C-alpha cells in the first residue's frame, strides 16, 4: 500500500474517552442539518452561560439582494465572562495559561483567578482611556499573556478588538487602524522571536505618521524587552495605566449579535477586508469545535502553536480553549530556536496532550531529519492537529510518526477567517483518517461541490467548495462594507457561501481540499492577495507592471514568484532585484517576502488586456508541457521569452 492509500482507524485510546464516537457523529450530524435551530439552540444554551438565554436560532439568508447572517439574536451574554468568570467556581486555581517565552528560561503560569484579576484591571485601564462599548481597539502585540488579556479586556467592556499580526509592516498596520477606526492602539516595546528583537512600538510610531491615523488618541505600551522606545504625548505605559486599577470590573451584557472583533484577511482583489465576528454564535462555535475536535477534557494540556494575530489564535488560543476552561500553552518563540528540538521540549516540559500546528512548521522540521526530536519523548501527546493549508501525505506521515510516536491521530482541520471555526475535520474518536484529507463536515456544516456553471456535483467529484446553510461561527459582514461581503462570498453562486477553495470528494465522501482557486496565495499558511503584492511593486519608481503567482515550495507550501516589467530605460540588475524584495517586505511585511523575481519585457495578455495568470503559474512551476492554448494572446512571443528566462528556485 502506498502512503497515499493509507488508512488510520480510530486508535483505542481515543475511542475510549472521546466526546464523540462514530455513532454519535452520524446521529448528531443528521439532527444538526435536519433540525438546525433546535440543535444549535440546545448547544448554545448548554455550552455557554447567558444573561438571557436565546429563543431564536438562525435568521440567516443568502439571498444576494439581502444577505444576512444572524444567530441567537434575542440572547445576551459576555464573552469574557464565559472565558474566565464562570470557571472561578470550580477552576479558580487551575492553570489557564502556561506562557513559554522565546528564551526557554522565560516562563510563567496564570490561573483562572489570576487571569480574572489581571483582565479586570486591564479592562478598567481601557475604560480610563475612554474606551467603551462599541469602540474599536487595535492590538499589535507579541505572543505574551497581555495579548490575550487585552482581547479579553475589550470583550469584557464591549469594545471590539482588531488584532494585527506583529509581523505586518507600519503601512499595513496603518491601513488597518484607519479602516477599523481605532482610537486606542495596544502594543509592546518590542517582540522577541528566535532571539531577535522586533521593534513593535517603533512600527506603531511610523504607522501613526500615515494619513488618517490622527484618530488614534492613546498608544498603550506593554514593557516586554525593556528596549528603548520614543515616548510621544499620546503614549502611556501599560503598568502605569493598568496596575493602579481596581480588580473588579463587571462584564458588560452584550447582545449575541454585538460585534466581538474585526480581523483583517486578504482577498483576491483590493485592500484587506475586515471580517466581523459577533459575540454569541462565534463563541459557541469556537468553544464547541475546540472541545469536540481536539477532544479536550479537564486534565488536558492543550497547545496551539499559532499567533493570536490570525483567526487560529482567536478561536483556538483565546476563545475556544478559554470558554472551555482548558489549560493552554502560549508560545512566544519559533520552532527552530534555540534548536530544532524546541517543540518536543516544550511538549515534555508542560506535559502537552494536544498539539495544533501547521503543515509549514511540520515541513520545516521534517527537513532537519528525525534526530531533532531526540531531545524529547513527547509521551504525553494524545491528539495532533494541522491547519492553514493542505498537508501533503509526506508531512502528514512525518508528523504522525516522528512527533506523535505513531499513536496520535491527526486532525486536519479545514476552515477560514470567514468561517470563525473549523468546518471540515476528523474527530479523534470517530473518524478513520486518510493522510491529506480533511475528511468530513463538522456538525451543522453542509459542504457541496459546484461546477463553474453553478451546478451541484454529486458523488465522487472535484469542483468549487461551497457551504449551503449558515452556521453560528460565520462572519457577519466585512467591516464598513457589506456590499463587498455580498459580492465576495454570495455572488459567484446563488444561495450558498463560496469559499474560494477547490476540493475533491472521494468514494467515501471524504473531502480533499486542493487549494485556492482565486488569486489568493497561501505562503506558510499565511494568506495574501496577489493584487496586494502587485500594487506594492508598481508603486516603486522602476516598475511599470508586475504579475504575482504562487509556485510549489517544499517548506512554505507556496512561494511567491514575481514577473516584473521595468519602466523604459531602467536596467535590470541584481541590486534592483534585491531592492524590490526589500520594498515588498517593508510595504507589507516579512511574510510577503518575494522568493523569485523574473524580469519580464512583456506579460502574456489577452487582446482585451487581461494578464493570463494560468500561463504565468505554469512557467513558475516549470510545467511547460501544459501551457494550454496561447493563441488568444495579443503577443504569443512573450511566452517564449518568459520560458527562456525563467528563474531557478
Ligand atoms: C485558507 C484560509 C483556518 C485558519 C488559518 C488560515 C487554506 C486552511 C486548510 C486545510 C487545506 C486549508 C484554505 C482556506 N486552508 N486550512 N486543513 N487544508 N487548506 O485561515 O488565513 O483565512 O486562510 O487556508 O485555502 O481557504 P485563512
């Protein structure tokens, strides 16, 4: 049997204690789609603590002229209360967070009681800066407890947080501050990753020189490294503002449909979109998926090795685990520092039972060989998880065999910023695994495959992945731009949510995600629009035109390949190439660092002037046989030139 045909049945240790076995999966899945309102209302009432329990289930509709996503709209609750206060009765002294710093000697733990006290002070500190219900606050933070505490403090007082990943550039940060209308920004002096200091506060200062950012009244700065920072009139130190506050702060009662957070993500066109998630449905979906998919019990030590700047961090570092009263490891550093054995060492140090990470992290470790795991036993592990991009069977097998000692099932979880939580996934006690397949839908999720004409495909098929009915975790809108929300997700096909992913369904009804079918790249699990990178490049004085495509990359999944046409009279030099790489890094952030730049005297275009990316993708991937029909090109000769001068990777 080749590894592509391998099957992994549910291990006995998983079936012995799992929340969901195969029979429960089948019967509850059937109920969740046949009587969705009853199913979700029951889940909502039993899993969350409400000030007013909801009687209304879904009021969602996908009619293009009138798209609305709405759940539990008569319910009232507070997300922070659900994540902290309600655990104080029986889990006050349980560890909520084991924080592991970049340097292994830097660590601390916080119980739910300690977290309660700190989050209340933080919330009162925000109030003292004038933040109230409905205000937006931008967080630009390292992976330190204050990042989570800041999010929960916002939720406690009804403020809407907008977390911007600390790897984004000042310009990217400025755009998100302006779009979200944040009057307060929370940051730290510096972040620390892999022994390197990253000047977060300096980036904020630079961002706040950009037009539109005058709305920012306060910058609250956490001291992380003690690195020196400029102090401007709008700046205040976290310890000065927060430490003197009272440790009592009543949680604000919020309607289930009141906004909880905005999170920006890239689309195929235009500027990043701020997806809006609301309080009740999102929290329920994060909590329920977290508990059922990772099979979390009271004695588990759970580690999601993501950053809070992504949706994975929101749902599976903060809201899901905390709503479930779980003990989590929060990691500031990177898997390769101080050595490639770090992940295993952290697992042993805290007795981690559940590890949720990304294929790109797995592949980067796999490239170092099996020996790197010799410094740890990882005996405590029970369940593994993967997220962010398709996991190739080779990486799956390495993850399973080397990290998981061939005894931990891997949950390959497919979802998106827009979906709020995991949508297609195995369950540890229910699902036979096939490496590379995200397997089957979670409760209430109805995936379908459509052809390009909008016909639903049945049985074994490959097509566009859409989701039929709404689910509680679904994003409600794009902040300040509902039209774009409708246009992006509900106009390609009638009456379904369009995911932007391609997918195959096999003979067992298992789903295999094949990747984005729009102009969105997935580089190391980070999502970015080709249009964003192109518009950054054409803003450089030397560049006339640029076309960006992805190409298969061993570690990153996809790499960034750029075709650049220079302005008349500009010489294509290696210095210029290096300068353009730096330019994009500075403009968007290090995650968008180009891998390859090819000088292109011309780009393949149709007679109507549309760049034929299909051809550019094939050239970048060295797939020269399948270039397809080039006869509709305005100048077929440019293709030969591009092939001849393609760059090695
Ligand atoms: C895109 C969403 C979900 C949190 C992290 C990324 C790709 C995600 C998988 C998976 C295949 C996956 C999809 C999706 N993706 N998980 N298990 N298998 N592809 O969130 O930044 O919103 O990106 O990531 O292409 O559309 P995101």
